[in-house]
C-alpha cells in the first residue's frame, strides 16, 4: 500500500469530451486510444503505427497549469486553467491521465456542426483516405489553442509545418492540409474553454489534487499514481520490480509491440515535486517529470544550441509527453539530451527513503542500460549549469532524416579559450551512438587542453577521438560510418567556431 497521509482513491478521475469517467480495474492499464475506441466507441481516433510516429491517434489533453508561472511546477491547488496539448494516444496510458481532460476528434463538434478546422479540411480537400485526418485536425486545433494565450492571427505555413511534424499523410500530400490550416480564422474558432468551461473541471481536479491513486485489477495487476515524492518512493521501495512510468513514450511502444506487460506500475504523473522547470544561480533545475516541451520553452533563449536539438527531438506530440528524467533513466547510448548534460556536468538529484543525494551524470551510467540508482530510489530533479559567456558550446545530431528520427550519432563539445582567444584552456567532449553508453573522451580532451585552437590540432584530436570509441553496426549506420563521424566532428567543430556561429 502507499505510505501517505493523503486521501487514497481506487479509481482514476478523467474527463473525456466534458464527461466525467471513473476508471478502475484493468481499464486503468489500457492505452488511451484503446479506451476511446473499445470502451467508449469513439473510433474517430485512428491507430496506425502504434509507435507515436504517424500522429493518426493524436488527441488533446488538458491539464491544470498556472500560465503565469510554469516554474512553480506541480502547483495544482487552484488558480490555474486547463492548457491543452496534443499527444499520441496510442502510447499514453489511462493511468497517466488522472485529473486530465481528454478531447478527441468527436469532441470538437459544437451543436452537431463541424469545427472550423474540420470544416476547412473538407473545403480544402485536405483528406483522401481519411485515416490520418483526425490526427491532423486535433494537432491543428491544438496549435490554435496556443499556450493559453488568445491567438489573433492565422497560422502561418511554417508554423503548421513545424507543428505537424508528428503527423504523416501518404495520400493527399501536404499542400491542401497546409491550405486548410492557413484558412482557419482564430477569431471565429471557439476555444476549448468555451466548449468545455474550465471552472467545473478545475474545481474537481483541485479537490482531488492531494489524492494518492492505487488501482488493483482482479488479476492482481496494480497501478499506483502517488500525489507526492515520499509516497512514490515508498511504493518503489515496497515494489522494487515495478515499472516506473513518466511520459511512456518508450514504454508505450514496447507495450504495443508485445515486448513488456508490467504487472506493477508506478506512475509519476501526479508527483508535484517532480514537475516544472526553473532558472536560478546560473543553472536550470528541471523536475524529472518535466516534459520536453517545457524544457524547450525554458531553454530557448538561454542555450540556443540545445533548443535547436530539442526542436528535432521526436515530434510535438512526443515532446508534450516525454520527460527529461525518462530520457536519462532510459539509459540509451543515443539519447539526444545526454551528451549535452555530460559536458555541462549536470547533476541528478536522487531521492530515496532515508536520504537525497546528488550524482554527476558523468558517473551515473555503469554499463548498457545500467546506472547508479538503487531499487528504492527515483531521479527527482536534474540540475543543469548554463554555459558561461567565456564558453563555446556546439551540439550535433546525425540521423537519416531531420525530423522525428532516432540518432545515428550525437556529440557535444564545450570549450573555453584563454584570455588571448587562441589557446584552448579547457574542453569537454561527449559522444553518443559510439559505445554501450554515452562517452566522454578523456584522451582527446587532455590532448587539446593547452593547445592552440587551429584546424590541424582539431583534426589530430579527431583521430584520437576515433581511437576512444567502439561503435557497432546496426540499422541506423555502420561502425565504420560512426568512426568517421567521430573523427570528422572535431573538424566540423573547428569550422563552426572559426565562423563564429551563435552559441
């Protein structure tokens, strides 16, 4: 049982298209798309890839957020409003949606009439086979919602192309779809808060914000969604083999492909202490459950290089769900964020039953999918130092396509020159996709320290870097290709810096 002084509930509290649902038993472990289709008969939400890649299953999820001060993270005691964001419902589980309002494509209609977005798709011939259409409609509706700020201008083609990165169409092509999005007048489009007033739902969510949720099905399957960090740690200590879920962007795929079927789940979606992103004292502190969209907005002006990487990190739907803590704990050797965190010397705040400790992320990984985290511990926060004005940061991602693709190779380089601007005073280099874990390159770093910053030195460092990595051949690239990238990236770094590209 959860060890907490909070009220305990044996069901999830979810609103769907304005109607309250109390979800219990095995239904708590269904994906959202299955619940909509199989339990409610709302089959407008389509399932195609079951991986979160095609976006046909996109829906909007509204949660209580304080728009004025997102950095307060996890404050759902009142005064907030529902902010809607598009997610892929095929890889979102019902237990992640406690105290959320889901709007499916059926929920956009008003008085039986199509919404302006739906109507525009019809008039602009933006649909052919129609399977992808509901996802496009929902994502465009989310773009019109914005970030809780009233939109006065129509969406631009560039905004639509970026916002629809996670939606694929193979019939119509994108011209008519973009035309449909551009033709919608925001001033004539009802906001979701008009269709479904925030007040009643926010009141219900606020009244239950302190509830711990523990749902047990008849077959013993257990889902816990604690309201605070202490209760989450207590559950993990009592169930050391449980599956910990934050954004589920990876676990959801594994579940849909039949690779995992967890019997005990610890869902962190309600843990307020693990949410939010803030900045102070030259560093960013992100709750482990802060999603990538939150991090992206917070980092945009502070670290443009990292922001650029995040804009091609999955799709908007993935970034609205996936979390920074999940990316770290997944321990992938090609995790896009980890090389940056390595060179910045990010610290992981790890909480357990008796103590909280900090671990330099460079010391966190001990082997493939292995790390310094005890069975009764959770990553609570990530503390990321910001680059100083004297440092130059460059981040690199190589993949088969630009958007929505897994990396073949990643790299981060952080360099500081001496007062003359000609000698390398200190440098940190991290590569991903070249070993079982993301690697720092101590030999290349030691070689470059104290050397002049010129092309020949960086090329020699590239040859040394090549000797420090042991890549494999897989579907994303050969070992030889990755070895060449490991060498070439140092020359690329030189030319990028010599041209004084923005930090």
